[in-house]
């Protein structure tokens, strides 16, 4: 207790409600205003103390209660010293035996309030030292009691200890709740981050098959070029051989990468990856188990990565309908959005510059609110997976509830590699 720990904030300053934050100031103000004149009157009228001396003791014992809101330990040093000094001063006057000594009732009330403030702010070691100092002073003064010592002389030690204990328990309970809230926040952030990483790994595993197919085609074409094309010069044959070797090396690196991304739960992902052609089957399966689903297909050739992303977006959207709006009428539509005239910029050789595949899944409100969660699992991680797939191909995603209680998922996926970001 030789050093005072600085606390820049008032008691309960971290409370969410304003009235709770103002409560310590209000209590301290009421105690100060009530105890200051009462102490002067009691010390002069009942104990027979000189008015000036009584006023000085009253100010020293009551005014620091306002300081206790911000720095209770500093206030304790002042009030504790004033209380002990007041007890010694009262030894010089003749007062009735029925009156409390060494600490009058006003001093007890102020000291108990101060101990409660200490308990809400200081650590256990400090609280123990404060109580020991209080008990030591109480016992020491008992040896010079003018009317003999008794149990009532120990009121300050008993009541002060109870207030310190109560304040300490409340403070530690608040600290535990605060740490639990912080841990929950951290855990929620970690869960979100883990979900995102798992979904990215899942997407990477799926795209491996798409990229591996293209690399295999490159390897085969490069290896067979000298047999399919006549009159190739030695330099051209060597160039094709180099391309084939590089492609095979890239395939080997991809297989090693896939070994890192694969896990014991990923055995079912070795099948060929779906695309736009399989969305109709997905809609039919959902209609048989979920609710009425209308499907507007789009017969267009798209890159495999785009087709895979569109399939997974529809799959996750329909799974969400089954889980959260069972029986709701749903409409799935695929279409190609072309840029307006004069806004498409230069067109590539295939004439598809700026074209985007639009995927829309809209469901109406369910006929009846679901009684509980129908599924606890899913095909991916909901909106997190959708956003990652759209970001992968440089598209945009718009999701959100509708005014009538339904839900809408709309994604636009570019159809040319030049538009991928």
C-alpha cells in the first residue's frame, strides 16, 4: 500500500447504461452532502467538540468521498487518517458512555461506502491490507477507550470487512463476465475465419479437377503435335516437347497441392465437378423433397469455373430454402446479360466481351413457420461460400430478404477470362 495505482476512469465507467455510470457520483454526492453537516452537528452537540475542530474533521471525513469515485485508495488514505485523528481528538472531551467511540455513526456510514468503492476497484491484496490496517487501528484504539472496550468498538472492522468483501465479489464477477464476452467475441471471429478458410480450401479442391483437365489437354496436344501435324521443323518439335514437359510438371505440382488440401472428409469430392447442365437435376431433386421450384434454364457455353460456381450457388441457395423456408415456392433462373450498345468496349474474338451469367434464386415466404431447424448441415458454408465463389471469378453477389418475407440470391458471373479479377 505504499504506492497508489492510477485509475483514469470512474467507478462503473464501462457500464452500457448512462444511469449506471452516474450512480457512483450520485451516491458519493448524497453521502457528502448528508454527512458533512450531520457530522458537525453531532460532534458539537452530542460529543461537545469545538465547532472549528468538528468542522475540520467533518470536511476531512466527508469531502474525500467524491474523490473515491475516481481514486478510492487516495480517498481512503485521507478518510482513514481523519477517522483515527477524530477518535484521538474525542479522547480530550467528556461525552456520554452511550455514544459510539472511536468512530461515531457518521464516520461508520462514510467509511463503509468508501470500502465498497475500494472493493469495486482494487485487487484482493490491496483490500486485505486495507482491512488489516482498519482492524489494527480499531484494536489499538480499544486499549485507550475512555469507557472500556466492547463489541460495539469493532463495528468499523466488521462493517468495513463486509463492504470490502461485497465490492470485491461484485468486481470479480464483472471481470469474469467481461472476459467471457471478450472470449465469445474472439471465438466468433475465429469461427468466421475458420469457416472462410475451409470454404476456400473446398473451392480449391473442386477447381483442381477443372484446371487439371485443361492441363491434361495441353499435355496431350503438345505430345501428339509432331504426329498430327506434318512437316514440323526441329525447333517447333522441341518447343512442343518443352510445353508438354512443363505441363506435366505443373500437373505434378497441382497433385502435391491437392494432397495438402485434401483431408479425410474429402473423399467424395473426387467425382467430376458439376456445371450448368446439372442444375436442372438439382432443381428436380429439391422439388421432390422441398417445395415447388420453377426453373428457367439458359443454354450457353460457360467456362468450367463459372459453371461450377453457378451450380454451387444454386445448390446452397436451395439448401437454405429447405432449411429455413420449407415448402416455399421458389424460382431459379439462369440468363446471360449483355452490355448495352456502346458500353461493352472492344469485343474479343468470340464476341462475348462483357457478357455475364446471371443466376437468381428467389423464394416466397414459407406456408408455415418452421417448427425448428430441419437440417444442421449444408453443402457448404452458406453466404460465405457464395461470396467466395463469386469473388473467385470476378462477379458480384446480391443477397437479402424481400419485403413480403421471402429471400433473394442474385449473382452475376463474367463469361470471359479477361473479366476475371
